[in-house]
């Protein structure tokens, strides 16, 4: 379940690359808050606490600024491709009780049958979930699954209140015997027959 983080937003008056560079040099990150039919609001946030929050997928933030508080969801983060510093953040206004569409990471746990590998074909699932209870991930247990087993999106247990947006027949995980291992088994069988 997502926890709510708190940040103080300060309004931004100047725009453009130069203004954004000055903000980042002062330890702040430019951001835009949008949603619920309102005009986009340009703000600045402290970079360090923001960088800690956005390490988690679908982070919720309680923004405080201009004497009001509002709940926002981190929708997009733009980073410098070389230095990996945060250049800009898009935040979506959400209300308690409403549902939002998010991509949630898939976490595979357990060991498939000895001699097999569980291959993850899908790293995230698109879900519609209550805004205040976005799961950190969904878990797929592959414990003891044998060669040829498949886990489809529709078979994954979702958190309470969540519904799947991806097709139910989409392949998430399948269990295979590694190519080298299958060839070794065939060679061993052929040697046994030859004796």
C-alpha cells in the first residue's frame, strides 16, 4: 500500500531552460500539477526529499502550498540521460475515493521445478486502483511450476479494489527448460541407447 509523503510546494514565476537551471542549482526541481479540470499549476519542490519519494513507483505526495493541501500522484519524471538528475516532474491531482490507472511492477517469487527457469515476459501490469491504496507491486508465485506452465495476467491475484486493465490472456511468466539443459538430456539419452 502506498504511503503518503509530504512536500511543500512553492509557486514558480519564471519559466524556460535558464529559469529551470537556476532552480536546480538552488536545490529545487520544477514541477507541474494538473488534473480535475483545473489549469496546470507550475511549482518548485525541494530536490532531495523529492528524489527519495520518486524511487518508489506510483508515489503519492501530499502537497502543501498557498495555504492548501492536495493529494498528487507522480505521473512522469524527466531525468538528464547522462547525469540522471531530475529535470522535471509531472504530478496528477487525485482525490480520496477515486480510482486511478497505474502501472504496477510484477515481482516473481519462488523456485520453479528443478532444472527449469521461470521467464518473466511482463515487468508491469496496468491496474485501476483506489488512489489512496496503490500497491507497491503484484506478486507471482512460481514455486514448483513445471516446464510449459504459464501464468497469465488474469490468473494473478490482485489487491483488494484493484481491477486489471491489461488483457487477461497476456503472458506474464512461463516456465521453460534452458536450451543447453535440454540438449544435454537428449545427448545423455542417446548415449544410453548406444550402449
